[in-house]
């Protein structure tokens, strides 16, 4: 019973770190990209006869839109079914501005800030996992992300469908080969393979 309680507490600490990272990313986005556009933001209008600009600037302006409505959903697996704790945050594309009007968010600002927000979220999660559970991190050999130190290659392969789907066919069991063929070729291999 004590072991089950310890594992439950550890699992909750992991989820708390994932949620803290998500909250930090959203806070950053609301701060740096929480704006809406009012007025005309397109090309500067020109006189139809002379072709000269009618003004030297667009007439639009940006207004604060930092109070977002967000629905967050905890997720336990990737699309491929691999274990992958993460959170989906659905942001309502309407926000009440200081003048009381509901407007859309400026999507260009969100797009520019999304990579920085993701980096902040990952860093906050990593730091909390290190502080609360003693987890250590290292950058992967390909440099694309970081992973927890001490998890064996064998353990990663067991829980990663990408590894065995793309691995050498000779190392695959017949069952894995059939599953892989079904994923890649809609319907799987011929009847000879299905019988094994």
C-alpha cells in the first residue's frame, strides 16, 4: 500500500510539473501576444486617379486583450498511442477588450510568440521535475529536444511505436511487422503474412 501511495504522489508531481509548464507558456502568450486589432490594418489607401497615398499610415491600432478564455485538457498519449503527458489548451478566439467590445485575437502576434512560449513551458516543466523528483536532463544526440537521463534505450523502444515502425524489418516480430504494414499500407500485408 505504501508503494502505491508513493507512486501516486510521484505521478501527481509529474502532472503538476506538466501543468505548471502549460500555465507558464499561456501566461507568456497572454502577456506578449494578448492584443486585438481595431480599425483598418491593411494597405494604405491610394487616390484612384493619382495613385498617391491618401495617408502616411494605416488607421488601425492595437488594444490590450490579455484576459483569455481557455479550456485545458490533460492528455496521456501521443497520436500514435505512445505515453506522452501533455495538455491541449483551446483558446477562444474572442476576447473582451477594455472598451467592453468582444474582438478576435491578433493571430500574427500569437504565431510569432508560439515557439518562445513552448520553450518557456518546457523549461518550467523540466525545472519543476528536477526540483521535485530529482530528474536530470540531457540534450538528445540529434539536438532536437531534451530527454530524461537514465532511461535505457530498451525502455524507450518498448514505449515508442515510432522506433519499431521505422526500425529494421529483420528485428521485428511478425506481429509488429503486420501492424507496421497495416499502418503504412492500409490493409496490411498479403494473406501469407497474416497467417503467421
